[in-house]
């Protein structure tokens, strides 16, 4: 068993438990966009970040991936966490200004507007939930990430109609920003 | 067949049967090979009366070394010269003065010629090789570089001919005199495609010593004592890494050499592999022996075709000699090495992305909370080190950790290889003792800034590094000092910038690079860098606002804090360091809408100074965009709407009438 503190409270958990799992169990709210209990954590949205003090050294870590470790001190809502989260939400607003889910989340953290500008906007935040749903839930690999940097996108192989797709719509169902539309084909 | 073999056969210095016999080596064979090679290559051992070495690194070849070699080969054939060796070697370091050749006559010190055309080379062949008269015009220096901390002055004793009097000792040539070769100890001295030549210069002795006189713990201990720190950027103590891998219980264990080298302006690792591949192989073998691994990988980027091919040859030759494979030197130590080519993504140099790439997964960093030395490649204990790190190991085992630790500073031992590029007279690959000052590197070795311009800043550490200003020129270079100055050692790229460089533009360049090279997984790195780039572009376009400075600082903070891998956590450094040292330049762009270095085109205009204009019309004839109106006997005028701000009018005007 591993003992550590989370927002000032002592916890004892089994090895390998993540901070996010402990927090959810204890009713402590940590915002997430790329996490889903039924799928493996990926760590791309960075919203779940928390401040961890390990052997006196503070650092920022993603709660969905970071495993609880003996003697660490975790803060889910420190000033540094809040500051970073607000900047991230501004980046999300710049990326997906039309997404109701993003606007709602931003409002919760007091972010009404963004000071940032991106060349392209999109409702897709590249969280990768659809990719994991396709692979882990439906057992297919009809979609995946393509390209890197700002050109990164979710695509079917070579951008063509995916033969592997069985039309289960799991991808659209898990999408946190409703960025996937399903077209019925004949 | 390598050029050496081809020529050796043609000139009958080496008999064909010497060439093909390959057997598994015993330790005693190293000495035999050494003697054989010395007889074949050292003039003092009777190899011949003269030796000509053409330096054929990628830099040399790009500058025309291939043509020089062909011209010399033809001349050799035509003149039917006997007793003269023509051979090739890797980069000699001074990339800006390639093609280079070295000519050595029996009983005399080697003479280094630079900047040669085919005709120059033939002249040197005719006068120096055939008639024994040094060609002063192209000679840079005479003698040897300082290596392994020892300098040998050739002095008068080298029987230097009279013409040579004005040619300095190589140690008095600033570029070479201030360097100390350790990792580059064989540069320009051996044919990288000839394992025998490496052996003849002491190669594989460290392995022999380790196998016969040392335990695996001794190897790791010596590396720990040496104080060697990773040369790939992080500076992690190599001995400590090896010790944890040695302790790890998982099996098998892997040794990986990181040759992904993707920093703009950096080519240390390529050059080491191109000029001395066996030093890296021997370093990896020693690592395998030290930590108990039998399998290694070299992860090399596909954009390095020459290095890859040389490495492939080296691995094949080492296998043929039984230096890779089973029962090395007849002991029970087994180790083999494989090449894995990367597809040119910068981020694949990051350790977790590199492992994913070798495993056949997308080259994307992942969060790892276990040490790679416990769970690395395929979840097995793994040692990942940089090319230069491995290249330092054989000499450490050979001469002992204490010897290595006697060089350098308190916290950074030994030497470091840098690629010196940018606005500097001597671009090239250099190796200096840790603690050498930036001034020594830039002025003594680099020969200062060209065209009489002033030094402005030096960017170290690649895209994750920072810009260091003139006030810090006397700073000794080591891991800690660079960090304190807001930059990092990185892998060793040094980009020198003169006063004509706009630091805002430089920061923009690096952010653009990182935005392109980000794998795109974390929003902070992907969209964070894009947003940062957008602000920098705005500033360079004259549309910046005062709040942008604070905004950039906030954004940089989050990019650094919230990103997963080293690419994201350090990509803000070029912006933060230029904000720290050159804040006024940002202010000039934002508040005064001026680019002091005149790089950001929207922020300045060219004008004709009426009083200076001699009405000659040169600017008019040379303007590529028809932006100048001029008639005979009239002052020229620039139409701003048509001007593309190329600056040609300023350059061609003899009277300083355009500003
Ligand atoms: C984005 C990124 C790129 C990197 N590229 C390289 C590289 O090209 N070569 C290299 O040796 N290390 C590179 N590194 C550092 C490696 O992750 C790793 O620390 C290093 O290879 C370890 O070897 P060392 O201890 O010998 O330096 C990179 C790191 C990051 C974050
Ligand atoms: S939930 Fe942890 S990074 Fe997205």
C-alpha cells in the first residue's frame, strides 16, 4: 500500500492507482477532456494537471497518468495549477470557439474570452478518445492520428472511407466536443 | 572497396591476400594488426616516402573533396608514382575551409592544406609530393592537433623545408590550437571504413582490457569516477545510469545509441560516426559488458546516409573480426549491434518516443514513471546514451576515470564537441575542454565575426536552448553555467549571431521549428507553440501590443509546465532568454514599430538620401522589383509599395545614398 496526501488529506491506495482515480473516489473534482474510465489514459488534454511535491521538489503532473507514490503531496487546485489551467482553457477557446462544451468548461474556471489566436479553429481537440474507443471498445482501428504539429488530425487510413469501420458510432459517442458527425452511406 | 584499398592495390603497397583474410580475433591479434597497419600507413615504419590524405566527411564532399580525390587518383595513375599512399579520412574539423588534404613526407611533419580546387590539389601533388616543396599559398599549418590533452609541437626538428618557415605550427593556428581532442581523437587520422586503422590507433584495447582485467562493476565504476555526463542534452551522469541498469533484474537488457541528432545547426554526432564509427561501437560494447547486455541498437536518422553507410560497414567489419557476435575475443562475452533508421522526426530523439519508434509504434513521447534502466525498450532494462557519450567511453576505460576527470570543471568533466556555425569566420566542428570561455570559442577558435561586424549573441542548445549576449562572453562553458545564463548545453550546437540579427526573428524561427516538430499530442505544446508563433509574427509585423510581453511570459510558463516531454517543456527557452537579455528589442518592435537589426521587413523603409545621391542609376538597374524611379541626372526615388526590401540598392550604392 502507498500512503500520500491529496489536498491535505491522507490516502492509502494500492500501487499503480492514479491520482485521478483517487480524487474521483474521494469526490474531489479534477477537470478532464481526454479521460474515460473504460479506456486507457492518454494524457493529451493536460487539463487534469495537479501540483505534486516529491522529496521537496514541486512539479506539475497529469493526474490521469501519474501514479500515487509514497510520501508525495498532491494539490489539485493550487495557484500554479489554476493559472496553468486557465491558460490551457484560453488555448481551447482559441481552438474550438464554437464548442459549447469548451465554453461551458471555460466559464466554470472564470475564463470568458481568449487572448490567443490560432490559424485554424476546429471542434476537434485531438484528445484521441475516438481513436481509443475504436481500438479498445470496438476492436477496430478505423481511425488514427495523422501528421504532427499543428497539422495533426484524426483520419481514416489515407483519408478514405475506412473499410474497417463497422458504423458502431462509438467514436461519436465518446467525443467530448461533438466534433464527429456520422454520415449514413448506402 | 574503399578508396584506400583500391589505391593500395594500384600502388602495390598492399598485397591482395592481406585484404581478404578475416578471422575471429584474439587479443594478441590486435598487436599484429597494429604492426601491419603501421607498416602500411606510417611513413616512419617504411610504408612509403609520402602520404596524401583527402578529408571526405559530408562537409568535404559537399565542398568538392570527391573531385579533388578523383583528380589526385588520376594524377597518381598517370605519373605511376611508387611509394606514395593516397588515402581518405573523415572531417578534419574546419568545415569552412574544405576541401582539405594533408600531405606528409617521410621524416617531415604533416602539412595541412585548405580550400582547394582540383587544380590546387594537382599543383600540391606536383610540387610537394613529387618535388618535396611545400606550397605555402594553401598551407594552413604544419604538425599535429592536441589530443588526449597532450600537445606535440613539431618545431624546427620536423625538418621543415625553407618554404615552410612562414607556415605556422598547427598548434599556433587558433582554430586548432585551442582545441583538445578526446571524443574526436581519430578525426582526420583514419579511414573510417578500415577497422584495422582504428585498431592501429589503439582501438579495441579498452575492450580487451575490460575483458581481461576488469569486472563489470569496475567498468561502471571507472565511468562514474570519470564524471562523464550525457552529451545528448540532459547531462545525466552516465555512470549512475549504467549502475542502475547493471542492478536491474529484468532480462534481456538493451543498449541504445541515440544518433537522431535533429537540432538545427548541429552535426557533432554525424561527424563522429563518419570519422570514427568504431569508437561508438566500442563504447557500446563496454556499456553492454558493464551492465550485462548482449544486444544494442543505433537509432540513426535517415537523413544521414553517409554516416549510416559508414556505420553499417563498421558493424560488418567488427562482426567479421568477431568483435561483435558470440564469444568476443574468445571469452564468454556476447554482444551484437543493429541499426534502426529513424524517419526524421526531431521528437524521435526524445527517449520515450525513440523507444516507441524502435518498437514499431508511432514516434510519440509517453509518460513513463519507471526508469528506462528498469523498464525501457520493450519494458526491459535499457541504457540510452548519445553518440558522443559512447565515443568517450573507450578512452576512459583505457586511461582511467581519473584521467578523464582531470579535465573540465567541478561539475562538468572532460571535453565537449560543439558545432560552431552562423556568423562566424571559422565554421566547423570543435572539441574543447569543459570550462573554456565563450570568448575563446568564438574569437580564438572561431576567428571572430566576419565582415567586421559586432558579436550579438550565441544560441546554444538547439531549439530548446537560449541566446547568450555579449556580456556573458567570458563565461566558462559547462552544464551549470549555461543553465544559469538561461540556456542549456543541449547536444552542442552553437549558432553565432552578429549585430545584423534580429533576436525576435530568431525566437520566431525556433518556435516555428518546434511547432512543426511537436508530435501534436499535448495541447500546450501543439497549440501553445502555434499561439506563441502567432504573437511573435504579430510583433515582427509591427502589430504587437505592450500586453504581448506579459501574455508571452504567461503562455511560456504554461507550455513549460503542462507539456509532457522535453520538447514542450523547453521550447519556450528561446523566447524567455531573448526577453531576458534583449527586452528592449521587443519593446522597439512593439512600441516604436522599429526593427533595430532591419530584418523584420514591415518595420523599416529604404530611402534615398538626396544629398548623397550622385544620380548614377546603379540602384535603378539593380532593383529586382522595379521599385526605383530614376532618370539621367535625376535623384533616384523608391516607390514603397513596390519595394520588397531586399536591400540590393543599399549594397550596390557606392555613395551610401540609400538607407
Ligand atoms: C525533443 C527531444 C529531442 C532529443 N533529441 C536527441 C538527439 O537527437 N540525440 C540525443 O542524443 N539525445 C536527444 N535527446 C535527449 C534524449 O532524450 C536522451 O536524454 C539522451 O539520448 C540520453 O543520452 P545521454 O545521457 O548520453 O545524453 C532529445 C530530447 C528531447 C526532449
Ligand atoms: S485527462 Fe489527463 S491529460 Fe487529459
